[in-house]
C-alpha cells in the first residue's frame, strides 16, 4: 500500500517528469508561468481533473470506465436542452449530473451486480450512448440558451472562481475520503483482493457498483462545469476523454489492476498531461509532432520508473 | 470450452437472423456482388481482429494496431513515392515498420512487465503522432499503380475480392497456431495463469513478444491492403479500427481476462458487425443504429451466460452463499430487465422516428427503390458537422418540392473509407442519382466511375472528384476562391500588415490543407507584410479551439487576428478572445452565421466567410432531380433552380456563386 515503504514512490515518475518539464519551461519560456496562463491551464484541465477523480476511484477497485467521454457529451447536451426548455439553470445542472449518475448506475449494475468485465460493458455503453445521441440530435448544437447559463450568470470572474473552487474542493474531499473514511479504505481493499475483502465482511459488488455511480456523477458534474464556460453547447463533446483521463490516472501512479494509487498522483498526472500540451506550444514544437512526443513521454516515464525500481529492489 | 462454443452458436444464430432480416427488407442485399462487398469491407479490421485474438487470450490487449496501420500506410507511401521504391519493396518496408512497432509493444510488456493497456495506449499516441509528424499531416500518397490497386479493388475470377485470400490464409494460419499446435496451447496457459506457465517451463516473455510482433506485422499487412483498397495513404488511416477489432474479438466469445477464445468466434463476431452495417446502409436506415445495436449485442453476449447461471441458481464465480444472495440476484436481474426494457423502448422510439421521417422526405424503407420515384442518395463528408446539417435542410426542402426520395447518409466524422462503403451500398441498392461531397478524390472517383458504369447519374457537391468520375459538379466555391477571400479578409481587418494565426480542423483534413496552401501562396504574392505565425489543430472541437486560441494569444503576443477554418473553431476562438479581454485581437474565418452571430455583434468576430449552405443542399437536390429527369445536360448555359432563380452552368459545373462575407451589417438577414 502506498503508506508503506517508499511513500510517494508511485507518484514519483510523474512528479519528476512534471518538474523536469517545468524546469525546461522556466528557462526557455518563462511566459508559461504568467498568472493568466496558469489560470487558463487550470480552467482547461478542470473538467478532465474531475472526470479523472471518478476514474481514479473506478481504477482503484480494479475496473475501468471507457464510457466517460460519451457520457460527458450526453450530459452536456442534456444540460443545454433542459436550460433551453426553460428549466432554471441550477436545476438543469442537477438533471445533467443525475443523467451521468444513471449511466454510472447501468455500468455499476452490469459490472458490480452481474460481474461482467468492465472494459467490455463500458465499451458497449460508449457505443450505445454516443451513437444513440448522434442519432437523436444529429450533432446539432444547443443554442439560444438563457442569459443565466454562461458562468451560471455570475460573470466571468465569478464563474471561474466557482469552477476552480469546486474542482479544488472535490480533489480535497475525495483525497480525504479515500484516505480516511471506511468507504475509501473499502475501495482499496476490494481493488487489492476482492475475495479477501469479502471474507473480511466488505461487500465487493456494492463497492464496485458505487465506484461506477461516483464516476458517472462526477462526469456529469464535469460536463456541467465545462458547459458553463461557454454560451452554447456543441453536439459532439468528450471524444477521446476516456483515453485522456485513463492516461492521467495511470501516469499518476495508480495501478491499472487496482488497489494502489492516490488522488495526489492523479492531480499530478492531469497537470503533467495538461502542461505537456500547452508547454510544447510555448517551446515552439510544431503541432504535427505533438502526439508523437506525448506518447514518447508517457512510455519513457513508465519505463524509467520500472527500470529504476528494478535497480532499487528485487521485489518490485 | 463449452461456454465459447455456446456463444459461437448463439452469435451464429444472430448472424443468420440478420442475414434473413436484411434479405427481406434491404434491396439487393442477398446478391453475390453484395456478398463480395461485405467480405471486402471486413478484411482490414478482420486482420487486426485475428491478430488481436491470441493477444487477448494471453490476457493482454493491443490498442495501438489502428495507429500502427496508419504509420505503416504512410511509411509505404513515403518509400514508394519519395524514395522511389517499387510497390513490393515499399510493402516490405511497411511490414518491417509494423514488426518494429509490435516489437516495441512486446518488449515493454514482456521484458518490463508493464501493463499492456497502458503501453499500447502510449504507443497509440506515439505511432499516430509519428505518422502525423512524418507527413506534416498534409501528405497524401495517391496515384498508385494499377497492378498495386488490384490488390484492394480487383477480383479473382470475377467474383472473389482480391484481398479475400489474404484474410482466409491468415485466419487458417492463426487457427492452426491457436487450436492445433503446442505453441498455441501455451498462449491459453499464459492467459490462465502466467506464473504457473512460467514454472511449467513456458518461456512467457518470448511468447508474449512474438504475438505482439505478429500483431504489428498484420497491422502493416492490413495497411497495405487498406492503401490498395482506398488508393491513398494518409496519416489518419485506420483511426478507430482498434475498437472494431476489440469488439469483434469479445463478441466472438474470447474472454477479455484471457485464457479462453477462438479464431472462429472472432470471425463470426466481425461478420455480425459488418453485415449489420452493410444491411442498415442498403435498407437506408441510419448507420448509428449499428453502434447502438452492436453495443447492446456486446452486453447481451457476455451477460447472457451470467444471467443463465443466475437463473439456474448456480452461485456466480465470486459467489456469495445463502439466502441473502437471492435478494441481491433478484435486484440485479430486475436492473438488467429494466435496462433492456429501456433499450427496447428506446430502439422502438428510434424506429418510429425513422419511419416518420421516411414519410416526410426520405424513402420508405420497405419498398424497393426506383419502383415509383426518383431516388437521390446524398452524402456529406461528416453527418455531425453543423455545416452539413444546414446543407441537409436545404436538400430536404428541394426533395419536398420536386417529389424525389432523398436518402441522406455518410460517415459521422470525416472518414474516407466509410464514404466508399456507403456509395458501394447505394450502388448495390440501386438508386437513380448519387451526390457526394468528396473527402478522398482518388478512392472516391473509382467508386463513382463504377456507379456511372451501372447507369447511375453522379453529382459531386461541396468538394469534387476527378472530372470524368461524375456528370456535374455543384460548385459553391473553389479552394482558390475560399483561400483568397479568407486572406483578403484577414488583410482588410488587420489593415494590411501584422501577425495572425490559423486554427484549423484536424492536421490531416484535406480541404483545410488545400485552403492553407492557397492562403500561403496569396500571402507570398500579395501581402508580404502579413505573417502567418502558427497553425494549430482543433480537431473540429470547439473546446479544443478555445484552448488553442488561449495559448496562441500568450505564446505569440503580437498576433492580432485569429483565423478559424473549421465551423466550430471560429466561435471557439472568439470565446477565447472575448474571455481574454484582448480588445486588439479580432477573429475571422469560415463558419456558419448562426454560430457566430453574438460574437459578430459584439465585434469579437470581424467577419465570417461562407456561401449559403442551405442553398447548396437545395441546389444539389434540384440538379439531381433534373439530371434524372433528363432536363440537365452538358452544354446548357443556365439552369432553373427553383427558389434560387436561374443559375449559370459552365461546362460540367453548376455555379452557386462566390463566397459571401457576413459582417455586422448583414448577418441578421441569414438564418443557417
């Protein structure tokens, strides 16, 4: 477990990569650290961060959820449609979050309840939700939204504060829950060994099901907080979000087979991937090579971590 | 093994049901030509799925195969065209790259014991990125020699698609390997328990390495067939194929956790998906149904055995015991029943909707085409794109006025391979006129010539094919006209000099790259003091355009103008400029007036360049109806286009007019 020998060892490769990137940027492109850019970076990463929190919980139980991107797109459009239909904006937001929770519940019932493999179930949900939405809306944008939609009517400064505060609060809350609450420890226990957890009196199926519902609710919330940054809702959002969040969680040191990992690692992972994207532009790297560099950095971080840990101890 | 066998049988039953259903409702579904077409559609993804089967049996996964296909395709193109190799030698080079990519995956997974999911996720990004970097996203290798194209487009003995034997041979080889060899048994052993296999003397790392290398080599073989099939090699080849392969493998009964699976199952799984898509196309039902149904089928395929076990009251694998189990099982069962009821209700609603729409403008699905009406099949580049959505509205107006049956279908996102599939299906179905907005000129022209050979009238609209592949082009504006108008607008808004940046669609988008080339030429020729400092991709995603614009504004503080050249990029860029509070920066570009209105009014967007998209759709269907009725032929100088009045015809082109510049003064007169 992460509190035992070598605390922070899981988060270290991502942290080191982030530190190295920031060091290069501070020399080559100090403008990266302007308050405006950092704020934009946090705002742009907020939605990914919130979905990645949900993904962390799911992956800690040893499962995975690839339906988050499709769910994100559906929740955003539903949020827009409800607001457009005249529902008060906060109530529409609750509706969208509920929709995310519902998709999470279906995942949770099939994976936790029936014991089906999560990658297949959520892959199926991805196809059903995304293609179903495409058919129903044909990709149309939701426009003519009420004035209180963008920034919840708080204005740009107020809205940005709200999004950043909500994200920070969720990060702190989830970190505390996973570390200190019985429910949080149950997630680690089930992810480490479901059978032992069951023998110890924990309900593994309920834990896995709840993890998916949590992830769904957080995805819905992320869709809402992302949507209010704009005055319209596009018909196709969230493509590739599942890969982005899974990559952030794993790069942050959470083990794909479950049981080990932390919220802190996920925050570092999101920051690293977000900083790579913008940072490479600041360094003047052509957009054409960005994907290749991103892939190379992820693989190099994984490999160096493994190589270093082999050198340190034979047990790892 | 019995579970796998049972699933194969069940899936075979579903496949049979699909075939019977489509034979009944889809015109020309049960014909030898269509059978050949179905085989041809399945070869590339089939090769990836076959290669994936042993990978999944060992408990691994390979998500990078689609990206490796793309990298191998552009490698082939670069070796053949740029390095002057023969097609065969270039194919050897592509296979080497495939083997190297597979070896990288295998080395990281087997030697360093890293999770296959993460490694191949990372290498997906790496391979796709290398393909984009090597080609600058722009290079598209076309003009391939005929003997090479035969491999993807020809027939053996007039009926068997030329690529089919490859699939058959590879499938047979993998069947022998997996189910009839000692080596094959070791894959199952590794999947069941890698540690135990190692203790039993199985060289686990070497076995893993070899199947990942084989997966890479087959991805390269699929790439070569893909290139010959489509007649082009581009960095985006094979996008999303990895998910098709994973779905086929799992649908075919291979356990995603390893240790269980068959090659036969994978092939039946793939056939179920391909037949479903082909049948829906021929029946003129929306292709999105295929995704929804495949998803439902996937859950059904893996859920049915578990539900059966629950019903038989056998404890599940990770089982609880005692009476409390019944309650939880009952709850789960109720949940599943509710979910499937919702699915069925949902699909009914969709079916009703599509039938209603059928009464409105499109063809009824149950009567054979061309029985009473003229049927016009019209294809956008991407159905989800707001630009094409507004074209469709005009098209349906014209269909109502002229009484033709309009079939509107195409890829949901930019996808040249899918465009070909749809036109092939229309040829088989037998429509009167095909009207296509062409994404890939070389490949589409081959298919359109085939359509003309069958007596189908062919129009191109929005983007052209090769001139001899179609009867008329509905010309809204040439790349030349668009690029020049955009550059002139930028010069006007900047007062003749200054820095600007472009936010494009994806880096490999063909149209956008043509425009960028014109813009660069125009800058060099007319505006030496106007500097294009950056080109950033938005992937047609407004939020990405927003973030890219924010970054551009900080990295290039001297930029005074952002030019968005994809419909969602312009409002995305405008919102970023507005939120930055930079009053000295203005946005222009190619977009839909309705998306940009608020920003045009507050001055963030200086101008929007576009033609009337509704009129473009309207004119296309008008011309299609006239072409079918014999009232439009070459040599005319004008064409009466209904509510648009009389438009000029020049040779084999019907002209809509010049690109239009929308500004604060006139934008409110338009609603699209």
